[in-house]
């Protein structure tokens, strides 16, 4: 009886410190396994290795030490029979321990609807790339230092889209730097809050310095500090206010050694008060004068203590009437984090990914992170089917969907973006890129001309109606095997581009509303607004090799922000906190 084809997704070998190299041998295939430390070799295959043999072999080369003689290289062959393999279990061969992630390939052309794999990775199935990144670094860890009243709470609430950051901004003496503050509205970041360096805080600079140095010594990247913000309210010199107290000056003089390579940004808060003051006392351009004032009374004094002419700094105002600087701070922080925590240019690092997901300020950062995640594994399969061999289109789109919504990190405790209903909506939308022989789902429901002619008619009857009926009855190809479909790359490209744009619009509607849950009404409004717009995907591509570049160009097009603004402006004001069923 012929063995069913198998897929090998990862292999790990642990032996002794004398092991120099390990090669995987599968028939005519020979592939080196990368060293991950003394005696440990690990390889994760982005494109799963498919094979039908009953065994695999590992060639292990050791340095055999001899008394009074030079060390001798010895090669041993370790054979594994798949009849004894359970995915994830440890196989022992003497001192060698082997762990394999293996699955049998089985293709079901027409699985029952209730058996369809939606978003969760199944044993031996398609594992989201973001799941592995989150395992390495579940949360972006940031230290925010600033005296009482520096505006730390407003800053954190705005950048990370939470209702209350939990910092001791208005409670002198209550900040505890060791305490990990995690918001239930955004659990993708950890905040460490420190008091400032004013006289009442004693020698707090010693506490901050010790904390930073201790975090630098942490073994695991998830426990290290990923960024530091020093918050200083802009002083009004005419009122006798000071930028730096003695403790702050002492810390800044010693900070270069303490901080090392930790991404650090100086944040000048309450910039709106400076602008208001200048408008009163200065006759010229208040913006230009405020920039000169900031340079002279804020930037240069700190440069003096840091002995650095190019300090990273941002002026921020969290006053809703004069809000500014948060997007610049977010982008600057993410850029520095990416520089500090990225080792390979073609691989996604867990910390920059965590930083991009945690922030709820700049959608472009999320789009770029989503692109990087996609290019690391599954988007590469769009040019070749290796990663998706034997899986249905529903499986393939599901894992891409999971990766994308994980990057955007909406406050979605009900899991609406992960739901079958929302994914069915997205699949129905891309059904319109099918060949003419396929029926368009929209043609049997509310057509665009029926539903969306003229100004966007939202909420006329206090309910948002979708252009598609529930389910995927008319999308015949969804349970087909990836390999059996024509124009499959076109469908993938449409899905990625359409989902990115819908999430971009949704982010403009709800992304930074601190503490407010995502509702189905908001999702439906964003979906309908995009579906009715001229922005909707309508491109074609014939060359598979160019598909990733094409996707990147479409989702980051120069007119993206204009399109989002235009679409959102067409949505009539409505209560986005009110929820409703998907199909009313």
C-alpha cells in the first residue's frame, strides 16, 4: 500500500556540544539544518517539504576528541521511521533527541460546512506567521518617564488607543516602575510607569537607572525593554518654569551608558500651551516662533547633558483642539525599534511586529508590518504553490486573514473580525474577480446600483444592510484545492488588497477610540463604504512573479490616505457603538 504524501514543517535536533553540523536527507534532497546554540539545530520550512517516503535520515557530524591525538571528524547517520512519529513528539537515538512537525496531506474537495477550518491553526495545518511572532514577544514593552502632570496618561491613551493608561500622572508618589501595566482594551503592550526627577521624588534617577540596567540583562527578548519615552512638559520661561530639575540633569548625564541601544525618544508634552502663549506675546508666525523656542529652550539644554547633537525628540499636544505629534512619535519609535531589534533584513522580527500591532495611531505602520509578515511565508506561496499544497482555498485565505487582522489589533473582544460571517463577506467580494462563468454573489442580492446609487444611504432605517446574503453558496471554488484552481493568484491578490482597504477604513472609523469595543455595525459600514467606492479592487495580473510587488504597490499607493478620507466622509454620522446582527 502506498504511503500518503507527508509534509515536514519543522525539525529540531539536540545532541552534544561536539556536534558541528547536521544535514537532512530525504531521497535526493539534502538540506543543512541551522545551528541554534550549542548542540541544538533547528529548521522551520516556510515552504513545507512534501515527500512520500517512509523514512528520513539525518547526517550528524561530530568532532571526536582523541587522547594525545588531533580531534577527528566523525559522521553518523540517524534514521527516523515515520511509523513511530507523532507530530511534536521527541524521538531518541542515543544522545540525539529529534522533534519533527509532520502531517499527512489529504485533500477534501467538498468538506461539510461545519468541518471547514476557519482561522485557528489545526494540528499539522497552516499555522499563522503572527502566532509564532506573538509567542516570541507577546507584548511591546515600553517605559514612560515623567513627573506628575507631564501628560503621560493622555499620551499613552492616544497612541495605544486605550481609555485609561493606568499611569500615576495625577497621583504623586504612586508610580511603581516594576509594575507591569496592561490595558484590557489593548493587551499587546506593557507599560512601565516612572515618576520624574523633581526634588519631591528623591533619588528616582537611581531607581530608573537600575531598572533599565536590569531589563537589559534579561535573557528573553519579551522581557527586555523595547523603548523608552522621557516626557518633559514644555516650560514657559516667562512664568519661571524649568525644563529640567536637578535629578533629571543627573540622570541625563549618566543616561548614555544606562540606555545603551534601547530606542529612546524625548517627548516634549503640552506643546499647545506654548502655542497659546506665543500667540499672545508674539506678533509673527506662532508656529515658526514655537519651533525656534522649542529648539532653544528644550532641545539644546538636553543636548548639552546627553552630549548628542541629534537626539530623537517630538513635540506633542494631546489637547483635542490642538492635537499633534502622536503620529510622528509613533513612526519615529517604530523606526528606532526596527533598527535595534531586526537582525535579518528579509525576516520579520518579533519586537517591531509587537510595536506595530500595539500602536493604534498610524495605519501605514500596520500595513507595512502586514506586508512584511506576508512576505515572510505565505505571500511567497502566491508565486508557487508549495506552502499551500493539499489545502483548500478556505484554509489558505483563512491563515492569511488571521495574520492580517492580528497586525491591525482592533479592540475586538467578540472576535467579529475573526468570525465566519466577516470572512464570508470578504470571500463574496473577491468572487467578482472570477471568470465570467461564475455567478457574482452580488447579482442575486442587492446590486450596487440598487443599494448604493447617489450619496451613501447609510442608516436610513437604523440598520446597515449588506450587499451579500449569508454564507458562500455561490462561491463554488472556496472548497477546491489550491492547486486545482485557475487564476488563484488573482483571487489571493484581490483578497489581500480588499481586506487591507476595509481594515484601513475601519481603522479611520474606530481604530483609536480608546476603550470602545468594535461592533458589527462599524465593520458593516466600513465594508459597504469600500464596496461602493471607486477604490474597490479591479486590477488584473498575469505574471505570478510580480504579484507581491503588485500587492505592495496597491496597498501603499500614494493616494491611499485620500481614498480613506473620501470614503469615510461619505459615511453619514451614526452611533458606531450600537451593535446589530450581520444579516438583519
